[in-house]
C-alpha cells in the first residue's frame, strides 16, 4: 500500500529536500507541495492524502491553524504531522489539541523522519515521550482534577484489568514492543489492547491518552510509573 503525502512548507529548498527523501521509498508518494497554510488546507481538502506534513510557521495561514482546519473538517481522512525548528510548548500543545498525530523537529535524521511518517500515517502518535510528559504535566496542571478521578474520567470503568495495565504503560511513554516485553505478550496483542483502550475512552491516539490521564488526575506528573489507576469492578 502506498501512502499519499502532502508537503506544506514555505521554504522551497526544505520542501525539495524532504520530497527527495520521500521519493526514495517505494511505499511513499508525494502528491502535492505547497508553500502556505491556505494552500495546505485547500489541497488537502481536494486530494485527501493519507498524511499532511505541515510546517508550524507559514504565510497567509500558520501551520497550526491550517492543521486545526484540516482536522476539524475531517479528522479521520488525513493525518497531520507537524514540523518545526523549535521545540516550543505552546506549539506542541496546540498541535496535540488540534488532533495532530505528531510533532517533530526539522533536524531529525532522514531515517527517523521516514519512520515517523509511517507511524503517523497509520494513526499512531509520534512524539518523544519526555516531551509528551513535560507538556502534559505543565498544561494539565492548570486543570484541577475532580476529587474522584474514577467518576470524572469518562470510559475508564469500561477498561479491563489488562487494558488498565496497558493504559498505564502507554501513559508512561512505552512503545508497543516495550509493553509486550513487560507484560509477556506479543506486539499484535498489545496493538489490540491499545485499539480497544482508544475506542473505549474515545481518544484519537497515544498522545491524547497521555493528556487524558493527566487531565483527569490519573497520573502523577513527578513519577514515570504513574502509580495506580482507579478501578470500579472491571475484570
């Protein structure tokens, strides 16, 4: 299966270089290049690519606003991967809040960028776990959790005991392979658990799972192991 990709960046040289990297891969196809946010929204609406790679700062309409429009119009059709020169909390937060599947620095090596493109295109989130935890703890601190997180967190009581284990490890920033090793299960089993967790909690991806945990007071921002997630009679 070939992944169809749209590139949006106002620097023509960077666009050309990125397209050259994508063109070396048999399973990736660049279907359009644009240089501003308005064009990114228009071409994404017209072409419906699998993934739009969007620079944060662009003329006419900045990349974050473009991503917000794209994902608000049809969040299930095109995934969005944000690129930037600077790792700024405000940018990361806005991208995640809009529903972006990734936030990466332009300095990322080509092989890591290609891996990120494939991860984002299949619907998983791609952000360094330390950035995710830093962001979540900083912005979720402004949201006072309810006295009873179990009641306040929608869908939590629908998770099984094993799904709660996987949930804790996802929030701690572990990959599927790492979760499988810790729980002595295969990668496909982990993927199934993650998919069920996302469906039950009505979350888009792993990054939003982290934000959900912090927002509802289910995670200790000072501890990578996150302590105990409350249960309510689920097996």
